[in-house]
C-alpha cells in the first residue's frame, strides 16, 4: 500500500489503523510526513515495520504545537489504546506530577512528586521526562528546605542540622517560614523561572571563579534539568487537551457513522431542516495580539473528519482584528467553488452568527459560544443552552473544539514562519 499523500509537514502524532479501524501503532514526529515516509522506504528491512505496513489500512494524525507536546500525547495515547506494535509505554502511568498538597485541619501542606492526580492540591505537569523531573524536585526540596520528617526532637533531627529538614521536628518550628518557602518553590515552576535560572547561572559563575568546579558542575546539571521541565510546563499540557481529536481518529468508522446518523436526525428536528444533517462545516478565527489573522474550516461527513476538505486561510482583506469581517471573508472564499454543507457551525455567539448569515442567508447556520455552551440559530435567536450530556451536545462541542485546535495550530505555524513567539 502506498503512503498517503496528504500528511502534514508539522509536528504531531500519527496513528496506523487496520481494516477494522483499530489502532495498531502510534508514533510522534516533528514532521509527520517525513517520519511516516521513512516506514515506506524500500531500504527498510525491519520485519516489524514490514508487518506494520502490510497490516495497516489507513493512517490518521493529530497535530500538536511542537514535538514535546507530541511526545506527551503519544505516551498518553499508547497507554490508553495499547497498540499491538508499540512495545514501550504500554502499561503503567507514563507521567509524573509535582504537587503542593492541600491538607486537612492543622496538617502541613507538602511538596511531593506523584504518579497520578488522586490527591487534592496545586499540580504542575504532567512530565514525561521522569528523571529530570525527579532531579528538579530534589533540587527544589533541598534549595528551599521542604523535607518534613515525622520525628519530635527538641534540638532538631540530623537532617535538620544537615540543612535538609524543614525543622518540623522542633517544638519551635517556623510554620510560616515553611509556607513561604513552599510557595517560592511553586513560583519557580510556574512564574519566576527566568529569574531563578539566572540566579543559578550567577552561582555557577561564582563557583567557577573560586575554582569550585564540582559544585559548578552539579548546578549546571540542575539547570539543564530545569530547562527541560520549563519547556514542558510552557506547553500547559493536559490529558483532555486533545479529547475531541482523539475521539475522531480512534473511534471505528462504523460507530461514528451510527452516532452521526442518530445525531443527524436529532439535529434535523432541532433545526427544522428538510433532511437529516450529514455534512457539517465548522469555522474558527485566530489572531495574535489583534494581528496575524488566520481562519480555518474543517468538514465532517457522517461523523468522520473529511481531511481532504479541511481548509486554512490567511486573511487577505484585513490587517487588524475584526472577527466578523474575517469570518465573512473565509466563508465567501470557502464556498466560491464548493457546495454549501447541510450545516455550518461557527465558533462564537450572536455577532458571528449574524455575520455569517449576511454572506449565506439561505444556509443552515448555528453558532456555539464557549460561555455556558450556548447555541444560537434562526429558530433560537436568543440562544439555548446546549445539554453537554446528549449526543448532539457532545458532537457539536467536539467539532467546535476540533476546529479551534486546527485553527490555532495553523496560526502558530504562521507565527513561527514569521519569527514570532
């Protein structure tokens, strides 16, 4: 079987699927197209790769912001779906988190490294780089003296005198000072990273100047680990971030079709259309500080993403933010030579709906506002709250979120090409 021609050159996760739409292999790449192409080279002699190519029937993908985010998503999906051709990361919890716990009563909050999110508290993570995360955790524990022992010693335990224990063993334990240090450690991970990293560099320079090279080397290792952790934190990854895309690419087609047929009839009743809704186009606008306007449209046909009909738009008629005008531009361009679908879904509220209707007055259009998940349409101009527990609610929210992520990905790609952060 030949390699698909429409794979993107951007970062993300790719999924090999068999004839029953079951996921048999998951991988990540900086460029999905280049990485997948490597499996189809004639020079590949690995029997596992050859077996994978022979067994697969299709390849799907989920785009990510960068390679680090792709790495995190890959680990999550492998753990959840356990593809037969993936050997690593198939069992257990691939992530670790750093947490400041929220204790009950007079208990002390603690700074901990955990494998799951069962405890209540302020979490930082997830981190797939477990070794680096542990080293950063130990570094912060030692730097801010956050170790809590279970002893009661008037003059303090041995760890206290070695400047490791916070002093909870002493009767005159400085609880307030401990809480301040605990917050500082959390701030290092969440906010004041550059300042803290610069302080470490200054200390390294001092040790080098005084020829304390071993101490300088240890600090340099800590700094490298911190940079890895900071890069992960910057992504703000969560395990439900790609839930909509995951649902779309991992649910077998026959199940999606069954769901889509049922939802199509429910949408027909809700919107008062003559026939069930089978084809849906979704639009979203993205911008950076009111400039670099871009738009996106994705198409779902019978519940499945029709990626050959996904479109990305660089706004041509505007230089500053005007979401309504931008939306009208991309809708006009989208249907200049293409048929209007059964339903158009807009990410937005009353204003976006009105702008779209001015361009396509005869089309069936609704908008979905994130605030309280309210939909607006011709039959409900003042909006109705969407029941997120119904199939209709789940589908419309999934399509809206899927489109938003697709738009954001293109917008970030354009900014990257322009050298913007």
